[in-house]
C-alpha cells in the first residue's frame, strides 16, 4: 500500500539503502508487515524537500493553506473507519478509541486553519511623532516532528496542524512501533493537495534521525513527544544551532476526589474508564488518586468492581475495552512498579499480574494502602494501574498532588464551586480538569509545567509557537 511507505518530496518511497523492519501487533505478537526503516540519510532527503517547498508554502495566503487543511479534515472524517483498523493493529488500543482519535484530528486542522487567518499583527503607537511601528508574523521555517506511539494520530497532528497553518513545512518521524498511522495521516494531506515537500514522513532509527534533525541548520524547530530523559538530551543538542524546541514529556497526573461529589458511583465509573483508556498509556491519564478518607473505602470498592468488569484482549474485538501494552518492555515496567509497590506495603485490591498467552497484556489493577514513597506514585506508570491514597484536608491533598517533578495534567472531583476554584488555581499543572476527565481540545493550549515540557500546542497559542514576530520601525514620516 503506497501510504505505508515514507513520504518525501511528494513521493511514496522506501528507506535509503532499502532498510526494512517488521511491525508487530502488540495484541498477538505477530508481524503485521515489514516497514521501511531508514536513518539519517532519509532525514536529510526529507529536509531537502521541506526546504525547497518552504518559500512557496509560506508565501501562500492563510486562506490558501487553510483550504488544503480543510479538505484534509474532510478526508480524515471520510476515512476514519478505514484508518482505525491499522491504528488498532499497531497500537493495540480498542477499535472505537482508534476511530475516536481519527475523528478528533479534523478539529485540530480546522481550528489551526482559522487561527492562522487571524495572525494579523498589530500597530504600536510610537513615542516619536515621525515614527511608525508595527509587528508582523512570519513562519519559523522547517519543523521536525518526533512523536510517541501512544496516540499515533493525535500526537503528530497536534504539531503538524499548527505548523502547516502558520506556513511552515514539516518532517515527521513517528514512533517505529506505530508508523502507519502517521503515513495514513500524511496521505490525507497529500491527497488534499499539499504541495510536494510540505509534508514529509520518515521512519527509522530514532537516535540517528533525531540527531540529524537537530544538526540541520535548516530545521528551525523540533516538536517532540516522549520521555523526559530524551527531552533533556534534545535540549543539550539544540544548542548547536539554537534550534527552538517544543517538548511534551509526559506526566504523573493527580486526582483529588472530595466527599461532596454529587454521584460517587458515576465518579468511580468515569474515573475507571479514564484511567484505562489506551490501557493507561496516556500522558494525561489520571494516575494518583487522592480520595477523602470518609469515602475512600466506598470509592475503592466501586472502582475495583469496574476494573473487574473490563474485557482485556485484542482491540479489533468490538467487546474489548482494554487492549495490550505496546511491548514487552512496557509490560515489564508496569509489572515491576506494582511488585515494588506491593513490597513497600501497598495492597492489591484487584489485578496485579500479567495475562497469560500471546500479547503484552496486564490486568487492570487497583492498589490501596499505598505508602507515599511507593514507585507507583512517584513514577509515570503508563499502564492500567490505579493507586488510591486517603487524605483528610484540602491542604494535605494539594501538597501530595503537587509533590511531583511533572506538571502536565491534574483532576479535581467536587460538587462545590469554591473548592473547584481554589484547588484548581493552586494545582501546579498546565491542564486541570474539574469534573472533566479529558482536558484536551483543539481550541485550547496543550502543555505542561516543570519536567512535563516546554511550549504549548493547539489553539491560538499553538499557532503562535510556529511563527516569529518581526517589529518594523519606520522613521521620518512627515
């Protein structure tokens, strides 16, 4: 299939040197197909194409670029059901979740298109009578996009939509675990009329490709989704050419459940669903549940019941609600955190073990009586495990919630407006959901504080991340 190849300069091609690597289904451990797998040379070729296409694309009007993004959005809606199958095969997530991810992508393309049309600049009143000052915006240039496997459509789209709308060209390097989703996404943009070189997708060695992107002076920005360790290495490497970075480095999202919630069963049910979305492999996944001591036993029992009712299996089965982890290494990481936390004193209320048979499955797991220094609280889990910790006062809950090096997402469940306002203001996180488990939208900025990253994607702020401001001073005006 043409869109399961690399897209460089408008052509669907294999990797330089003919490199290939098998793509594995995490639910079956079977090879789906062999994918092109390249390296630094592929990146250079893609940067050549993106650089060549930059002038014409950046000089096109926001309306001309927007028309292509809008057509691509329509194609994604039309193809969502077809595209969701390859996404589930390579990522493992249930089919309905893959489809929802594809159907959310058009919102980002359409929103970025509209925001770019409002990049009008401004006029500044000057102190001197004979001077005029204005501010205009210009595209930053070629952008490298390196993304993770957990949301193989949403992750690249969040950056690409804003970059393209602003007039930049892009070189996308998706995760080698989920490359086909990015290729299909690029196919929609290609078919919508994106000129050759405006959108490029390469697949291959992460380290070699990342280093080449940062060594290229023509690449003015790199947007990265992944681990904090890799993010720190990118910060160091970006100094060579002072390459701008956008880093989304994960999280360890706290949830504070107050005793005044209107429907505890609903909170437990929706909280379990949110925790288990994509098998817990989401950077904004609710992770550390701090529940008031007066309701913690009831809440824990309800959540455990919901966890036990989940069907774990191949995401292509319409009855499955929880798919596999992405690979054996990730399953081992999750299992190790549960085991270490249990040894530290945490109690396993349900789950707590791998699922036998092929596939990288782990049981939906609830832990209580969790000590404050247990690794299940201090590390990013990225798995279907919910630790539950009691609190007595709001100050105690806030102190535990903010005691993390991460600062991406946090959640508050309460029926009291004063509590909602006060607690949400004091949580040191870039995204806060108040009685809302999914604090993401195409219209709003996405990003975190501290070691959760740098910069914002999507919405008004997202488009502005891909332009440079230019101040012009006109003197001698009579």
